[in-house]
């Protein structure tokens, strides 16, 4: 699996797959998006 992750601000990130699909992640476990652990765990 290959993915690219960009830092947006604070602890928010956008992950993108090679096919162009993306998902927002919130490393602060905030209510704006799931955390990276929720997605990958």
C-alpha cells in the first residue's frame, strides 16, 4: 500500500491514495475528522 499525507494545520492531515482518493484526519482526536489510528487501526 502506498499513500501520501500532507499536513494541513495543527494536527490535521489529508491522506491521498495513488488513485486520487483522499481523506481528512485529525490527530488531536477532535470532532472534525477521524484520527489516523481510527483509520489505520
